[in-house]
């Protein structure tokens, strides 16, 4: 089911691209503007609230124009209702599992979330609402999602079962491995950003950044694997240091996925 939903979502977005660029091309041909003039309106809230309505308003024939415009905004309304269902349901469910909010009924939590959401989103109805929407879309929906994804990767790959790992292989091995791997990524980011400002060629920048990261990774692998204890060899030590936490999480997820439905797809080892 997850694969079907993801594939259908991607196909729907692919088809939507044809609709967006078709209406943009039609708008350019009808108004005489250049593609550079309308390019800034083909993303975020500007696409839905400015570019697309403006294109529909130029459709020939009043009945066709009114029908397409009404259909567009009705679709937009139901899209908002559908999104509200998923957002409110996820938020209420998360609050209901906490100690403080578990004493409240589902009706009370739903009312609290809906009223809070209404108050928080009132600024979007002002004259500068579209500007606020673009700012939130850029820094929250884009960068925020990237940051949340990074935190999820850190939680699943670096923090999950960390105490059990320290008891298994020893704290020195874990600290050496984690420390030098993180140092490698840090040096890659710092050198990749800083060296171009020092008039260093792109090739030298890539070589220095990647060389520092690979060197730190080598120290992490050799040092962590050598310090690990209670392991059946060097490869077993590296497995515990790098993959034991995510692999344990994968097995738990597979147990949940196949509960009552043994034919469901499972997460393979390569997913970690």
C-alpha cells in the first residue's frame, strides 16, 4: 500500500506539471509577457493564488471560463479539507499519547488544535498573507522538512539502542567511531563551503573536502573496530557500530508490517 500511494503521488505530480506549464504558456501567449516575467509565479502560493487564476481568467468563452474557475477553486477547497483531516488527526493523536494531554477527551483535543490552527493562520488573510505564505513555504516546508528528515536519520541511525550498543562493544569504540564519522561530515561541509572563498579551484576544494572526510572515516573504522569488544571479528564489530541500531529497528518494523498479513512486503537489509 505504501508503494502504491507513493507511486500514485509521483504520477499525479508528473501530470500536474503538464497542467501548470500549459496554463503558463497559454498566459504568456495571451498577454505578451515573457517566460521570465511569469517564472517567479510558478511555485509556492503564487502559483495557486496568482498565476493559475490569472491564466483561467483568460480562457475564451464565459461559460467554459466560469466552469473551469469554479472547478479549480472547488478542488482547492476539498484539497484544504483533506489536508486538514491529516494534519489535525496526526497532531491530536500525538498529543493524546503524552502524559499531560492524555486526560483530555478526543473532542477537547480536536477543538483545541482546530481553534489554535485558526488563530495562528489568521495573518494569512491579511494583505501580506501571500508574502507570509511564501516565507513559511520556503523556510518551514522546504528547509524545515529537510531538517526534520536529518533529525529522524540521526535518531534512527545514531541514537536508537545506543545504550545497548555501548554495553555490547564498549564506550571507547562507540565514541571513537561516532566522533570521527561526525568529524568527517563536519570537515566536508566546512571545507566545501569555506575553500571557494579562498580562491581555491573547484578540483582542489573537492579533493581537500573529500580527502578529509575519507581520512576521518578510515580512522573511525580502524579505531572503532579495533577497540570493540565482545564481537566475532572485525566485520562483526563494524556491523554493531554502524548498523545494529537501524537493523534492530528494521526487524521491529517488519514484525509490525507482517502481523496478521505475512505476505506484506518487508524492509530488506539494504534499506538500512
